C-alpha cells in the first residue's frame, strides 16, 4: 500500500464487486437489527444530484464530486458498504465487515475478525445520540462492551468522518463546506446538533486522498481527549453508482512519531439509497 495510486481506479476488482450489498442486518448484529433497518431505510426521496446547487463549493469538493458522482446519479442519504482487510487488536487480525451509514444520523459497523481459529463477532454503532461497542469471542464470551457519553461522542466524530464513503450525501443539509486551499476543504458536519470539522484532501483528478477529524477518544489508554483521527485513502472504484475510496488505512494521531494505523481495509461493494 506504499505505492502512490491516488489517481488509479481498480478495474480488476470492479468487475467482481460491482453488485449490490445485502442491506439486511447481519446475524451477528441481531441485537441492533432494528437500528440497522431504520438506518438502512432512505431518509428522503432521492432526487437528481445535478439539481443540487454546487455554486460556491470549494474547488477540491467540486473536483471530488465531478469524479465521484456520474451524470444522472441521484442524491443518497444512506450507504451500505462491504469491506475486508485487517485490524490490529494486539496483533493484526483479518476481518470482514458490513456497515450501514445514514448521513448525519448514525451507523452500525458489524464485523467478524479471527483470533486464531476462533471468531470475534460484534458491532460498533451510533444512533439516537448513543454510541456502543459490543464484541464477543465465538459469539459467546464478552471481549469488549462499552457505551456512555465518551463512546457516543467518539462515535459521532467517526460518523462525520465517513462522509467520503457516501458522496451522494455530500451536499445534504447536515454538511456545510468551507475552502482551505486547492487541495483541502473543510466539511462542517452536524450530528445531533453538534458540528464536527472534517478536513478532506483531494488530488488533481478528484480522488480523495485523506479525511481528518479532531475526534474524542482514548487511543492510548490515558483518558479521553481530542485526538487527530486520520483516514488515508488510496485509489477509488465505481461501486453502486458512485466512486468511493478503494483502500483506506486509518488510525489515531498518525502524524506523531511512531504512530501506527489500527485498521487497513478495502471497500469491496456498496449500495446507496
């Protein structure tokens, strides 16, 4: 993932993953199946994206949307995304996941990771102002169970930063754009009445290179505080009618000496509503 592929699409994978994602809640997220279904339902009637005014948008946002949203596409409020890769929990573990993202409202990220021969199954979620993490070894033994105001505040920041996975919602009422320079723009994303500042970086051809958000978290175990959360994107691919980042490496304070990502993933398929 070290090669610079910012302006490269991955046609070899497009053909294999261009189909829609199953939008039903995964079995291992049955505890929040109702929340999943609620988030997966369109929040508004889709309309022609071309009818949404783009005058005054920062130049990087115009390039991104010109590349990511093809002519004739509709607006979308919800994305259901399939992804796979590896996550660092002590050691690097392979995982597969599905995620529903409702712009400005909530998400459920449901995944299966492997600890040797045993699976760890569960979900992270944000909905109705509440954040939660619930993971169990073999679906039985609790590994992580967390909720509360700190978890909710952190999860809301994550939801804001995932705007790059749903370009059809980039001009929704919950998002306000401000210019920075020719490569960067600020998205003021409102989640349950609180604004989160997301900085996106876009290259010369319109491919998103990174998304960065000051996010509440406790990555080093010393207590919750605001940390720089960074998602670095490589390439893009056409999935579900939009171009979305092909590969993502993400972590806390990645610009600090010795910092390492905790997740590396590929976006395999997507459905937008």
